[in-house]
């Protein structure tokens, strides 16, 4: 498979290595200093572009890739609020393809499935209050993390006593989501169900970015033969 990389930071370099190890060809690498390469024949030859950049440029990168007929796999977060409707329309009505996930880790996909199942159970036990905490490296500017938002939305969807999620709240009708930024932490997500009697906790603690990078390459392999707006739940049937 021919892969283009959009964004060549730590994640991009790790994705490149894993993709090559799995026998794929990297035909184009686009970073901030060579944006003209979006118009190159090499980029247009890609089956899929894997995009990990910043919230303010991600949507524009999708448009540039789609204009060249290239499908996109993206792990960029923070753009959904402003451009979610446009992306959904492009993928459902205009023939474009985007595989988007707030987190590509296989472990997080499993954790998310456990989260949904546990929330359905805990909906029956109102004596348990639920809250979430996410911890990431100091370079991560957005908060809460995209993964935390996805997990929080899953909880709210399955627990009737929570109307929505919020940061820095003491109102029990909201799921409280806290964030911590320290060191070089790849990502820790913890969900707690607390009652007077006991505490139930589930945690996903990433040891490195390798799991995210492998998941992104697996998503690219899946996207090559599929179209539309794709998610982790399409690739993993939990």
C-alpha cells in the first residue's frame, strides 16, 4: 500500500517506521515547511494519507488530500466542534473518506468497549457517582483529551442520571472530567465509580505512543478498502 504522511513529529516518525516494517511504501511526507507537496504527483499516488497535526490545520489538510482523491486517516483532535458538520457531509454525500479516531490504540478500543458495558451496568445503580481523569504530557494543549471526550460521551449516553460532561463542576447531573498535564506522559485515562460502600476504577495507561502508531497503520490498511466516515467501531467489532 502507498501511504502519505501529513505531519512529521514524533507520531509521524513512529508511524513511518511501523508502516515500512509492515511492507508499506511511504510515497510522500508533508510537514509545515513543504506544503506545496500536496500538489505533487507523489502525494496523489497515495492510497491513504495518515494525518497527525494540530486542531487548527487538520480540516484544511483533509480538504487538500480529498482534492487529490486521497483517503485520510486522522488522529488530530479539537477540530470536530467547528468542522464536524462539513466533514460528515463530505463523507456521506460527496464520496470522501475519513477514518477518524481520538485514539487509535487497540488497548483503548478494548477499554472503550469495557467503558460502554460498565456504564450500562452502572445505570442501574444510582448510589455510584462517576467521574473521569485524564493525564497527558505538558506539550498537549487541548483539554480534555479527545479520548476523554469520547469516553465521556459513551458514559453520558448510557447513564441516564448524567445530562452531559463538564470540566471543573460539582453539579452531580454532569459527569466531571478533570485533566492533568505533567512530564512526558503518553496518556492515562481513569474512570471511577464511587459510592459510600466501595470504589470501582478502570484505567488505561499507555506505556508509549507505539500502540497509537500501530493502530493508525491498521486503520490505513482498513481504509484502503472502505469508504465514508469510518471509526474504530467499524474496524473492531466489540
